[in-house]
């Protein structure tokens, strides 16, 4: 009877964060957040794969291919986009983005479950419950709603950590190590920058197997799987370009580590502050799972020139673990009863739920309306580069829909193409959103196309229920969702 009660309690413990995660990561996906530039890039690459054009888009080697292959495999299995029967209206455009964002939401729910199991295996059920509730509900985890490589790789990374922990079981030791290595090889084949997590999993494999040969076994797929990427560039006679692009990606300048730390604090001061405190506490307690998860990655982020706010995604689970351990250990020193722990977990979940609900009930309008307007007002022939056609210039947020869903000829993949190739038609239609205006000084060609067009329609960007007046937050929400200016040739 006691065992049954314990089993029921365990089910309730895991269901609570999963239900929270399902609400926060699946509600109003087309309303919040706005469509970020990189989401358009990854959707463009996914559609490029679905169109049978291969995993490599153009000649720029910035990331490996698994992200677009994974999305193409999942979306292609449901007949996307044709199964949606898309039309040139706002509802259809929303559906085109809704489907991949549902996939991101489902991955976030899986992340929550995997985090619970990691904590349950490493610590206990109370840490598992607290950490997974924080991960499910805290405001910063809205980043996972975006269609990003970091969101795609996270469940593979968490699974790799979990299988490394299972290497402690003698009956599954070798299998757990091999599966962990394969999963982390997929992580690196998704985004190379996550190599900073290698010390953590290598340590866990050694700690749980007590055998160096197991660490060597783990490294075999970790090395071989991402090698597909440079090998492909070599086969395509682009290896020197691959090296040049990697060096460019590492050294290009952006807002820097201080800025993305400020964004983290601005959106989630509670988790940021308690998480940092928890990391310090982990150093005192020599909790190597937290330290090796966070410290090498933060050093890496601080050392490279180019960082984005969503680069925090791979270590958000560690912040949640660190915060939960700090709070629960403090409570346990004050009281041996379970009620204070459950009260702290409930308070954290309620706080996160309230703030996150305010966030996710915001709405964007302009990006979908602008896309529909272009489709309704461009009537090109099926002959590419026909002089009577109109060249559509936009960011990938819109271009993948024009080119791969509605097959509009003379659609540039990205407005930056103008920096390298002239357009071949008499007319031009420009989607001058915030991202374009932010980069208009990148070249005279962008300035010329703006100056040689006139505004014909404007759409409002984000309508928000939340005050984004914190410092630094222009980078996060409301970045792409400013007013959008549709411009045509004068």
C-alpha cells in the first residue's frame, strides 16, 4: 500500500511541471513572441531540404545541418506545408508558423520531463519537482517557443546527460554510454558551439562508469557524427570556405556577454539572481554537475565576440537545478518537514505562471499581415527574371513563405543578396521591417533600394500586455515586431 502511494505521488510530481510546461509553451504560439530573424533562416533552410535542394543553402557555412534535417523530417512526415492547404491570407500565414512552433512547444515539454528525470536520478524527487517547475514556468523559458537550433538541440543534450547518469547501472553501462555519445554527437551536429558541455558529460560518464575506456567509447560518436559537416564541405570543394566561415562566425562582433546577461536579468531577475546564488553554492558544495554544466559555457560565451540572448538556452536547466538546490537545502536546514519545501515550490510555480501568462497573452499582427499583403499584391509570371516581374526583397522571416509555399518567382532569400547580386526585374517590392532598417548601413545597395521605393502600406508590430521598458530588451521581444513598411518601386 505504501509502495502504491509512493508511486502515485511520483506520478503527481512529474505531471505538475508537465502540465505547466504544456500551457506555457503551447498557448498562443502565433501571438507571442514575434517572429525572429533566425527563425526565418531555419525555416528557409528546412523548406530548402523539403524542396529536394539539399541541406546546404548557398555557400555560407555557419552551422551544421541537423537542425534543418530534423525539422524537414518531422514536417515532411505530416505533408507540410501542402497539408495545410495554404491561402494568401493572415490565418494561413499564421498556420504556417504555428505548426513548427507547436513542435518547439512539444520539445519544451520533453525538456521538462528529461530535467525531472536527471534531477531524480542525481538528487531526489523534491529537487526534481522544484527544478522542473522552475524550468516549466519561469519567464525566461519563453525563449524555447522560438524555432531555433538551441531549442532543437536541448532535448538531445538533456537525454545525453541522462544516459550518462544511467552508466552507473552495471547492466546498462555500455549501452548508456554509447547512446549518450550518439545523442551528444547529434547535439554538435546541430550547433557546434555546444562543445562547452563536453566536460560535463565526459565527467558524468567517468564518474558513473569508473572506467576511462568508457569515456573513450563515449567520444567516438561525439567526434564522428559532427564530422559529417566538414566532410560534406570537402566533398563539395568548399573546405577552405568552410574554415573561413567558421572563423568569421567566431570573430564577428555583437552586443557581447554583458548585454545578454542584462537581458537574462531583465526578463527573469528572480531565476537569474537565485541561479547565480545557486551556482556559488554549488561551488561550495562541489556539485560538479552544476559547475561543469554552467562554468565552461559561460567562459565560452564571455570569450567569443558574437552572442545572442537565446544562447542561454543550453544552461537554463542548470540554473533551475542550482536555484532549487539552494532554496531546498536552506529550507531543510530550518525545518525537517516537507510542507515548507512544497510551499516554496508552489510559490515559485505561481510566480512563474503569472508572469509567463502575461507574456504569452501578448499578440503580434504585423508580420502575418505584411506577408499576406505581399502575396495578394504580387502577380509574377512563372518565368524567373521576367522583366515584368516584381523582385521581392525581404528577410527570411517572409521569403521562405513566398518562395517555397506559394512559389513566387524572383523572391530573394534574404535582402542581403542585394549586396552581392543585382535584381533582374523592372519592379521591386521591399519589406522594410526593423531587421532591415537595423542593417541598412551594411551596404549602399540596401540604402538605394530603400530610397528608390515609396511606402504603400504599413503594419503595426507587437501589441504587448507586458512592460518591456527594461534596459537591453530591444534585443529580445519587440525586436522584429516593430512597424513594417511595405515599399514599392517609385
